[in-house]
């Protein structure tokens, strides 16, 4: 027959991996957005200065 214990544990294992990947992607996306925001702020400041001069 089918070993229910092993299939259950492998499913749980996959779930934990998927959760970790989700958390990792969230963190990475958040960091990328922060960097993008910083770059955008600096860029807009430069544009404003160039418009003045």
C-alpha cells in the first residue's frame, strides 16, 4: 500500500519550502522597492537642480 506517513511529511516539507520562498521573495521585493524609491528621489532632485541651472 501507500505509506501515508512519508507522503504527509513530504507535503509538509514542500509547504515549508514554499513558505520560505514566499518570505524571501517578499523581503527581496521590499528591498528593491526601497532602493527604487531612493534612486527615484535622488533622480528627481537632480532633475529639479538641472531645471534651475
